[in-house]
C-alpha cells in the first residue's frame, strides 16, 4: 500500500487517569481513517476510552547500538531509587 | 401483529446486511477494513438477534430467534432490497452501508423515546453503532469520490447502481411503538447530500425505484444468500455447538 497508506502508531488510554499506552500500529491514508482503523482494530474488547495515533515516521527513536552508553551508567546508582526513606504508615501507597 | 411484522422487517434488514458484510471477512482490501467490516457485521447481527427475540416473544408461538433467522424461506423475508444487494466493490459496500446507517441512526434516535421499553433499550445500543457506521462509511465515500480518477469513477458507478434501491428504506409497516419511517427522509437526505458534496459526487436523476422487499418479493440474489446462510440448519436441523 506504500505511501498511499503510511504506517501509524496507536496509543490507547485504558481508563481515565492512566496514560496512553502503545498498543501497535496500522496502515491508513490519513488521521481520520487512522483513528477509525485504530478503533476497529484495537478497541474491540473495551480496551480503551481514548485513542492517539501518530505517524510512525514522526517518532524519533534511540539507537539500539547506543543502549550501553545510554542506559548502563544508571545501573550502579541505586541511590536514585527512593527506597531509603521510611514512609509513615498513614501515608499508605505512594 | 403490526408490531411483529415491523420487527421482522427491521430484523431482516439487519441480518441480511450483516450477513452481506460478513462475506467480506478475509477478503477486504486491507486488514484494518477487514476488521472494521466484521465489526459492522457483528453490530448488525447483534441488533437482529435482539429484534428477532422480541418478535418471537410477541408472536407467542414458541419460535426462537434462530427459527426466525434460519427456518424462514425467501418469500417470508421482509427486508428491503437495498440490503440484499451484492457487495460489489468496496465503493458499493460503503455506499450501501452509508445509506442504511444514515436511515437507521435517526430511526433509533427517535425510537429512544418509544413507549415500548424493549424497543427503547435496543435503540440505546444501536444508535451509537449506527452513528459510527455512518461516520466510517462516510469518510470512505469522501475519500473515494474525491480521490483518484478510478476511485471517483467507481464511487459514482456505485451511486448509479444503488439509486433504484434507497427509497424503499422509507417504506414499512406502521405501528405505534416504532418511529414513522417516511418522516425520516429529510434527515437521511441531509446526511447523504452533505457527504456527496464533500465527495464531489453527483446525485443521479430520479429513476423508477425498485421495491417489493417488504412484501417478500426479492431479487434472485437473496435466495442464494439464504441458501448459504441457512445451509447448516437445513442440512442438520437443530444442530448446536
């Protein structure tokens, strides 16, 4: 289908209060048809309350070859996890 | 029995169109539309089931929704001829869907206020489905009509081919529990004209309309469709799984 129906990435928000989550992709000619197709392909089982579609080519992705330099330096910095605090019982789940 | 008959007309419209759309399953031009058409088919067949179940209850002869769908002959089907038209190409299918949904959406909208609670309940669910069918089919009509030379020619050909069939949508049995079909014509025409204007499609000159579906007088294609749809229950009566 080539350029006539480019690729779109689909994001669905399952419930109010949650973030839109990537669920997959599809081919469509334009925004309206992409939203329509996303509704038909990805919300058949009550998965969502809101849909975003984004042209796949509009997404900039990190380079897998640079995963080492991007992500490994965080490995030994456990102090960045907020696990060293005592949380009063009254606070409950944070 | 005015209500029974009107329910059968409505249910037959939904089942026949739903079955037609299901014939696209696995054959649509792209995966996305294959699923969309199957979704449409399921919406329509779901509504047909509710209507048959209610009709069977009103009839009070112990028949079930399956009996009504699978064990009636062609001449007992009261659907309008539009819904039995063969799928043709994608343009034909989308136009047929739009004509039907543009009628049913205001029909169910009016039926929400029905004094019959079952009808109002069916309407509450169906009105949203029809609004979506209208939008989806309408989007395609605009893109095909205002698309390439070939898509525009095919869309216009579909308009000409289906022109004798839309008027029968406004005929059908009268009963107090259901909206007056003829009164929905201005709303239908406004929806169609808006999409046609955007799609650069011409509304053809009036032609002699084909009808008779409400009296069980069908075109040859319905018999073939029913023989396919009813085969299993006819060959293995009472089969369940």
